[in-house]
C-alpha cells in the first residue's frame, strides 16, 4: 500500500516559524520509527518535511519526501499528498485542535485514515471531563478542579483550598506531554502557573490537580472497533518543575515491569474501550502508587514510547495500525522481549559535520537539529538490552559518543 505519514513539527506545521527543539526531537523520532515500520512491512511511504530539515538530509527511509517551506501551504500539501496515498497517519498534538484538524483534511479525501475519529479525540482528551468519566467507570484518578483563567489566582486559590492540599499540578485542559504543566508547592506560584497553562491552550480554563506521589507511567494499546489491547506498560521520566523553569519529559523505558502491570493494563483497557471511535495506537498516562494506578489522561495518537515499543514487541506496530483500520483486527499472542531505554539529550548546536556523523550513529533515533533557540538543541537517543541494566549501560555509552562527536572527536565506532 501507499502510505502517507505526516508528523506536525518536522513535517511543515512550523514552516516559517521557529522550530521547538525539545518537541522536534520527539516528533522526528516518531516519524522515523513509523516510516521504518511501514517500510519493513512492505509498504511505500511518502512524508512531508519542513524545508529546513529536508535541506539537512536527515536519516529516514521514506520513498518520497515533499518539502514544505511555508506554513500556509501545509494543509494544501497534505491534501494533495493524501490524494496520492491509500492510507494516511497523522502524528500531531491534540492541543488547540491541531490533531483533529489535520485528520479532517485526510478524511476529506478518499484515503483511509489510520487515526481516531476527531470527535472521539475531542471527547477523550478533555482532561476535566476525563476525570469525571473515569470515576464513573470505577477507576482511580487524582482529584481535579476546572479553573477559569479569567477569574484570577485569588479566586482559584479559594476554590483549591477547599478541595485539594498542596502541592498540586496545574496544566492546560487540552495540553500534551508537559506543555504548560507546572507543580505548585506554594500559593505564590499559582498565578504564574495558571498563566503558563492558559498560554499553551486556546481554552479559557485550566486544571488544578491533586499531586499523586508515585511513578509516572503509560500504557500503550492498539484499538480497533471498540476493542482495546494493552501491549506494554512504559516508565516515563518526567521532571516536574515550577512555572519559572518548566516541567519536561526526558524519556522512558519500555517495558516497565511492576506488581501493578495487570491492574494498569485493566484500567487502561477499560478507559479506552469506553470511548467509541478511537483507533490504532492509544496511550494512557498514569501514576503508579504502591497500591494502584491513578489515571491521568488518554492520548489518542502515537506517543514517544513507540520508539521503544517497536524494538521490544513481537509484531510490526505500523502493520497493526493498518490491520486495525482495514480489518478491525488486533495483534495476537503479543509479547515483548528485552528492554528499550530512550532519552532526550540537551546539546549545543552541532556543526554540519557533527550533525552528519551523529545522524549515522547507531542509537541516535533523532539527531540534534540546529536550533535558533539560544543555540540549544536536543537529540533523542535509544538503546536496547536483554536486561534493564544492559540497556541502561548502552544508553550511557551512546551519550558519551554523542558528546564526544560534538566536541570534535574524530574516532569512529
């Protein structure tokens, strides 16, 4: 089949604007992983690339690349590319309706969409609504309050004091990853946290949420025809910070084995299966306490964890997305083998030579694309091992090689 894969950050959604370096490395890593899996399954793949990225000739196995130099052109480019494909996968954030709007473009053509229905996305990703919905299903969620950003911090402070103890988490209603998310340990931090959250969304409300102490994790599921199959529990490395510094997602581990695996799978499956119209890969974020999982949100799209999942799963993830959309079938006898570690690494802008060398380096899933943001860029690196210790050691070796090259080292491995 002819497959179109559109990833919003690297694919032209920011053409003509500064590229967000931290998010770019995640987006490109997901794009590269999806393309590789589709190619391995025997399909022909077309992608779009921001012209600034395309000019660097980064490593990717797509058959056809459409360069995009203007953000005003991306929707027409995507529509034209969809007309020449049999199926299309959109990788984009759901904040401000971005994911939904690009899926609508795909669905306006005759191409088969490998994404969830836009209405289902809207329903599943509203964090304030999800809190109530999950509780009606008997699932644990943190106490959550919807705040009107226009009412100000003093009004929010009075509301929060009656219901939640500090510290709390403040975040956008429709945010993704750690965008706009802050931890508030003192009420003096509430106003800037609300401002940061509302600045990352077009929604007039923000969320204040009980801070649940535990391990940040997610469950990856494949969904078809209201059936949800959990395939892995993943650890998330998240740094929670105040609004002054900004919280960030730093990487993760796939799979993550704990005594709560069965409970986490059951909770995620129940939550996802309760929404009609979800399709393909869906992630469920949660916090694992010592006793039980607390569900946070549903991500009805590919998530960064797939760069690790595809290394350990005994099935082709991209083909599973096609099978879910075409024949409503889920993978059978799903197993994982080994462990994948992946991490975002903050770096200085590389020279042209360093960029090309890192691009060819094993384990550099996304090379550090040069950035105009204070000269700071990010790479996403990944390792695999038969045990967690082996994978962790290999990840450290990859980091050392990366920094060695950036310092001008010429040794090759």
